[in-house]
């Protein structure tokens, strides 16, 4: 206990509104919990993936193609666990599957996942060591580094059909 309060957890790290349905919000916390509300915050349901270890829910992406589909990224580096953790649900969090096939480096924890707004199933993952891409909705991933330096990718967005990456140390 360092008396700063950070060790008490209960901090929301990510909050996103569904682009499909009014009042549907997803929240992820720094103690590894994911909650959803379908009534604008009146009632919340814990939809944390069963068996998911404690960590920071660093991003939640609601699919631009399906209201019930979302992707959640969990970082466990504070526990000295640098493995990738990406979870996908297609039923508002009732069930989840882990989708990290192809991200094989034990030191490549994931920070963010985004789905392409035009092409369903085309996913981008920003990791501690660079960028990955999946053409089959996360079933398989492959490096997508090209001439991008090896840097942590903190966030991703798609704007005007361009992939924009926010990196640590290299800016946008």
C-alpha cells in the first residue's frame, strides 16, 4: 500500500457507447471486470469472461457491423504476465472466446483492438511491440508492421479509410 489509492482498484478504464443502440454502454475496469447496461446506466450486468484473470480492461470495441458483438482487451503486465489477451463476444457478453491465434510472442501484450467499419471481420490489434491484423475476425493474426518502427501501439482508429495509430514515443 503506497497510500495513493491506486491499489484499491475500482477505476473504470474504458467506457464505450454502442453505435447501434441508444442506452447500451460497455465498461471495463482496472480490476478486470466488464459490465454492460442496456438502459442508459440504470442497471448494470457483470459480463466478465468466465475464467479471465485479473487485469486492466484497456479497450472495448463494439463491432460496427453487429450490435451484439464486442472485443475486449485485457492487459496483465502489472502481474508480470506479458501474454496477449483478446476476448470476443457475439451475444452481449453472455459468452466469450479468446482470439489470439498467431500472436505468439510471449512479450506481446495487446493494448487495443479495432474492427474495420467497411469490411466485417477485418481486425487490427495494437500491441506492446507493434501492429497485428486479422482477416478472419480474430481467428488468426499476423504481424502488420511494414515500415512501422517497433513501438507500443496505444490506440487505433479508422478515419476516411485510413488506419491511424497512436504510439508511445513516435506520436501519430
